[in-house]
């Protein structure tokens, strides 16, 4: 268990870059969630999202959110990422709550319910995404959820191009300044220049994408049935995750009904 | 292991031709060529001669359902059959490793082609390990492909091709996008592999001298035509060396000799004062914190002098260039104008309004397309002077002169994106020069200006830079080009490990 953790601060950090996820060999319970099959995590997140749609009260969503939050310490997510994602996440809940409070018809209770429900739906998906290695995610989608190979591999390959595109965007922006183009304070110019840069980026990204597609074709992609170098394992923990998710949803509805707080959508 | 013991493919072309969709003329036409199993040929020709197209066709990548569409004629056979991908018979390695790696981890990437061929899982692992050992890949199977240097990435690309055990290996300028260290890494690997494999090899490479030892036959093709010379390297270079060089091909012993006047020298025009720069902010989870690429750098490019920044890729040459050009600001320190430049505006360059900056400091980017902002060559050149408020008559004269000088006159109405590589480079230089109201900018900053150019564009470019230098302008460029360093550069600044070390030509 957590005895494997060393006391240093850096021990919490997961290795790798955006496209690879390296978990310490002796991560223990801290990294429990990263060991689950991404397909299972995705299914669980989906089940919660769909399961919470009918319930607009604060208690049902609140209980789910509370339980999901309890799993965060076992997600292996480091402090930097948590802070990076936590801000926008809370902002999303807060703004949704505020809008509902100001313009909604259910008053404060309804507003809190809307915010909590939104966060309870969003958090599992976010956790599934950041605790999964993209390659394993695509393996899980293809081998476990029977998603077609082409889009799954295509998305994975395209993810690799995102840092490249960010670099190209920076270069294009510098190049506009070098040509003497600068928006200044004129909003019309700001918009016009932005679209000019966007077009230049589009041209570059189409070229980059074509090159990548050609390289994939040159390696016989899409010429016949593929085999898989990696097996996407489905373990007992994955089944348990789905069972637990179902139990959580049923429990949340039962508790809310018991307390008499349950409010269903369109009721 | 790897590519051994599968033999070589026989390649046969007869009356073969290719016309790209939407073009009036053929890229190649009437090509008659037989490559026997195990032969290693170097494919030469002026830029635009359709060499890459021929490689793509041999790899089965051209045709009705492919990314590269067009009209094919004549006969093309690999081992007696039409070229088709998916049989794992042909391996292709192109220029840029960045766009050839598919997967996020090294082992997975090498396995990608094997999965596509339907190889059993048990066999994949040993073939992946074998291919990685063959290319001398120094990291483990799970190493992130994003964390590799350019040369290491290209080694991985080659491993991915070798793992498929091709009988025909096609290499399209495999070292063109690499810095000298990375290029050497790949060349030494190729030399070792070719000594072991029996695969047939077709290699396209502009810098002939560096690969001539790897091949036993040279085939020269002509733009829009077929094979114009075919034979042993020594024979071909003795017989056709001069005419090939005149067409723009880099031939050993026939390197261009630009005529240049001596550098007049002068006082510094810009000065980087204790500049520290960090990597840009990265988007995404698990990205590392920002890293310092330059620390306490002090350089001062002088008027009438050509200054070169050299060093490995990723060392911060391009970052230093954008700082010197006033396009972005340093994390600490500043880039100040000096001498006549300080009379225009005393503030650090990054504070200058873009128009003023463009008038005094011209920048040429590595990818010429990044700096095009209009839809015709003529508009592109008129853009800066008309914004500077120059009169119609003056603009006509100045733009006409620029186009004449850089051989762009007949392309005046063409869209910049549709130009060839050499034409794009000439136009990007012309736009940087066009910015001055009555003269070219005082400082010209260029990122790898000669990259991928044939000898003709190379010579024109070097002579043009030479004449700007003799007019007293400061030329600053990042480059790996040995010849450029030899002919034009007066002062070298080595950029490595966050430091910039100045050395004059005598020390070089």
C-alpha cells in the first residue's frame, strides 16, 4: 500500500508527456486508478453521465460527486495537473450555479443541484482521460469496445501533432509581426488578422496531416485486418469498477428518495 | 534480425510517367529503368524532377485511392507485379521524422507496421526488438517518441521500416531535416545496415558527396522527362558532373563558387544584453515546467558582417534569432538597437511597432510559407512598401527590380503557396527585403536560408546576401550549411547548453 511511497515531493509526479503515462513501478494504492482498463473507466464515466441526467436535485448528484472525489487521491494525478485542471473545473460549476440562481426558477436549491450535477457528470470523464495512457485508451476502445481501428488509430496519431501545431501557431504569429502586421487596438483588425493566421495554420496542418497519412499508408495501414501487439487486459478490478458505479448510482437515487429530496427532470 | 535474409526486389519501369492531378505537364515521362535485386542506386535530378513521386509510386502510394492522385502511364513492376502497399515488400523513409512517427512509444511505433501486416503478436515483439537493435536504438521499448532528438527519431523511423523486412528500401532524403550530428547518426547507420542487408535500395539525396559511398549506381532523371544518365558513380560524375551541377544538382567536386566581395565590417546594429530565454508555455497535462534555453547571452551582430549561429537542433538558435529580430521578448535581459538603428527608436526591439520593425529588421523564416500574407507573388512584394506609404511609381520600380533580381517576374500572378521550394525561398527573401521604404532593411535575420535548396538558388542567395553585406547591412542567420559557413560567414556564434560562444572566421 502507501508504504511504498517515498517521502519526496517528486514521487507523486507521474512521468512521461501528454501522450505517455509512466506510473512508478511501486506506486501502490496512490496509482490505483491508472491500473484500470481505460475502457472500463470510460464506461463507468459514461454510466454516471447518463445515470445522472434525470436527477436535478443536489443530493443525488452530491453523493455521486462526493464518492468520486474520494477516489481522486488514488488517481495518481500530481499536484500541478490537479491545480491546472481544478481551476477551470470549479469555475465551470460556479458559473453554472450562478446562472441558474440568477435566471432559473428553482431558486438556490435548484442552482446548487444544477452545479453539483454538472460537476458529478464531468469529473469521472476527466479522471478517465487523465489517468489513462492514450495508447492504452485506443487499445481498450478497439479491443474491448470494438471501436473501428481506423478512427481510433487516426485520433491517436493526430494527438501527436498537437504540440507540432502549437509550435506552428507560434511561428506564424511571429512571422506576421516580421511582415509588419500587428492588430494594435482595432478590434476589426484583431479579427481579420486572427483569421489570416488561422488560414496559414490550416494550410500547414493539412500538409503535416497529409505527410503523416502517407507515412501510415507506407507502413501498410488499412490494407487488411490488423493484429495487436498489445493486449488490453480486462481484470476483476475493471468489472468491480462497473459494478461499484452501478451500486453508487442506485444508492444515490435511493438515498435521495428516502430523504424526499429527489427531483426528476421534467417532473 | 531486421532486414536480413529476405533478398532484394527487382524493379522494372518501362515508358513510365506520372502527371499530378491538376498539372499540365508530367513530373516524369518515358522512364525506362531496371534495378536488379540487391542493387543500390542513387536517384538524381534537379529539384522538381519528380524523384519523390517515383519513390511514392514504387511504394504503391500513388493511384486512384491514395493521398497522391494523378495520372500514371507506362509500366511499373516490383518483383514482376504492380506496386501495391500492404505486402510489406517495400519500406519508405521520408525526410521529416516528425511526420513519420505514428505512436507515442518507441516499441509501439516499430510494431505499427507489423500490426498492419497482420503479423502474430508473439512474432511482433522479437521483430521489434531485433529492428531496434539493428538501428542501435539506445532506449527501451516504452520510451516516449516525443522525447527523442531528430536523429534518434529518424533511426526509429528506419527501424519501423526494417521491421517489416522490405525487399525494396526507398529513402527520400533521410537526413535532410537533421542537424549535422543527427545526419551523421543516420548515415553511419545506413552504411552499416546496407553492408548487412540484401534489400534493393533506391536513395534520393541532394548532398551527393555524403552518400556516394553507399551506392553502386547513379541514375539521373530530368524534370518532365526520363532517365538521362545511368551508370557507375565515378563515370556519371566525370561525364555529366558539370551539366548536372548547372541544373542545380549538388555534385562532389562541382560545388558552387559564389563570387563575393569582402565584408566591409562595421559597428554593432543590435545587441543582446544578458538575454535569458525559456521554452514557450506548453498546453496539456504532464508537460514539464518551462525550461531555460538561453542564459545570460551577450551577442552584438555588426553592420557589414555576416554572423552565423551554429549548434545542435533544439539548442536555442531559432529562439535567439527571434529575439534578435525583435519578434519576441526575452524572459530576462533585452535586445537593444545600436548605432543608426537606435536613431529610429531607442527602445528595445520587442517594443517597436511591427511596421517600424519590418522596415529596419527583415526576417526570413525556415518555412517560407509562414510569412506569406497575400494571394499573389506581386501583392506579396507590394505589401510592405505600399503600407510604408511609398508612391505608386516608386513601388512599381522597386518591386520590378526585386522580381528581376530574384527571377520571380514570370511568377508575378501566381499564388505563393503553389511555388516550388526554391521559388518560395526566393520570394520569402524578397519579401523581407521589400520592407524598406527606399532600401532593404538594416538587419536581415534568416533561419536556415539555404536549407534544401539546389545549387542555383543557393548561389543566387549567397551572392545576394553578399551584396547586402557589402552595402553595410548586418546579416544574421542560423545555419548548419558547411559551404555557407565557408563562403559567406565572417563571425560564428556557437549556441549550446544555454550559452552563446563567439568565434571569428580565423578560429573556424
